[in-house]
């Protein structure tokens, strides 16, 4: 018996290119991966993205304030179908979230909570037309961004009401959300002057959690509570753990540096005068102002810094700007190097006290 083996199809460059472009088309705008689709049971409609300003595609449904409308050409006539938002059973939003959500997150990270709210509210309002727990809905991810913005604003009346709404809608699809809600509530406890309670709760959460973002926030709350209680050395240790162990969470660094500076000032006394703790505090303020000049903490740091240190910073900024301009000018006349050989004398480094170790969160 003879066995005939079918030779494999020869893969030519043309075939490879066809496969490549077919794969890319899936991810390009207009491909299925980037499309927005609403499901109504077994029926589904492609929809025009209601969150961007692209021209309307007449082959897709249009989201109006009260319903979703799809027009189909049937021979010489146009058939108009409409469905209510309450009929949506599932949502597909493509491979990425709306850009406006990313912009809102960036605004929160910059500390511009008002801009973040302005961007995220239209997203929340649109998805609120459907059930908030509709599979694929972006209401909960958008709401978590709003939570972060309200935390920055520190408007406790609005924050408390929104937390209740958020907890009722939480379906467990955002693993970090429960801890973020705990953070917001703990901040409120401290703002209401319940310092001892805030400290006890922070310590409990520190023992119980492995969430590093949560731990960074908890040490910030703990440090601020200890500052209020004038337990300055403990406060210093709490603040310094943030850059040492949780430095990837950059948004907490300015607050940690400012808190550490305040703690060192509180530790300064005639008995500790030889440790130059005031100088250490000033150095933290200087680092904060130079590393995070646009942060609200930097503005506070400027008010704490002595006049002569502020003048040094102004001179250093002027010198740096002069060097930049000179470097740019030199590069125009010296194509071989394009660099101006300039040296700026650095300030002496002030040794810092060691950070004591606490178990459970390294």
C-alpha cells in the first residue's frame, strides 16, 4: 500500500504579507478589536463611539440621550430601529479604554482633580444610562478614577456620598478598589481630627495587607497622624519608608518628603543640635522643590524654607538656565561635540539618620 503525503503549501513573501496585514487590520481603527458593540440578547449592533468626535458612520448605531438608533437601508427605503439603554445586556469596547479616561488618570496623578472630574463625568453619565453592572460597562473603572479625584479634592460631603454609591456598585472586577475605598475613608478619619483612631486603623491595615500601593498610602496616613501627636521620630520613620520601600508610587513621594521635613524640624532641639536636624529638614525641602516643582507640596515647602536657602535655589535655577542656553549655543558652533564643558559645584550631602525596620511590609 502506497502512502501519498501532500506537500505543504509553500510560504511565499506575498502570503506572509497578506497574513501580516490581516492581523494588523484587526487592531487598527475600524477593525473589530477597536469597535464598540452593544449586545441585546442574541442581537448585537456596532455603535458610533459616543465619547469621541469622529464623523458618524451611517452603518453603525447612534447613541442618543434617550435611546440607541440604527438605520438600515432596505431596497429603496430606510428602516429605523431604536432600542432602550435598559435593553443592553453586554458591552464590548475594543482593546483599549477611551482616551478621555487615560487623560483623567494623568490629571489625577498631576494633582489636578478638577480637570480629572471634568473629563471623567461624561463617561460616568453615559454608562449610567445602562445598568452599572452590565458586563463590559466602563462605569466602575470610570468611577474609580472619580474616587481618586475626590480624594485629592478632600471634599468630604461629596466623597462620602460617592463612596456609598461606589460600594453598592462594586462587583469585584477591580481588585484594588476595596483598598482604595479604605484609603479614602481613613483620610476622612484623620481630617475629622480622630488622630488616634486613624493611627490604630493604619497600623491594623499595615499588618493585614500585602498591597504595596495601599501600604504606601497607609504609611503616609500614619506619618501625618504621628506628626499631629508630636511623635516626631516615629513620624520620620513612617514617612521615610515610602521612598525606601514604595518608591515606585511616585505620587506619594512629595507628601512623604514634606512630612519628613516637618518631622526633622519637630525633632530639632538643644539636645540634638549637633545632629543638624534643621539642616536635614531644609535639604528635604530643597529636594522636594527641585524634584517636584509643580506639586502643591513644593509650594508649601517654599514657605517653610529659610530666606537664604530660597535665594540659593533662585541662583541655582538661574545658573542652570544659563548653562542650558550656553550649551545650546555651543552646539550650534561645535558639531563635533555639541556640548559645553561646564561644571556646577554640588551642595554637600547631609547624612540622614537610618530608617528603622518594621516587620510585615518590606
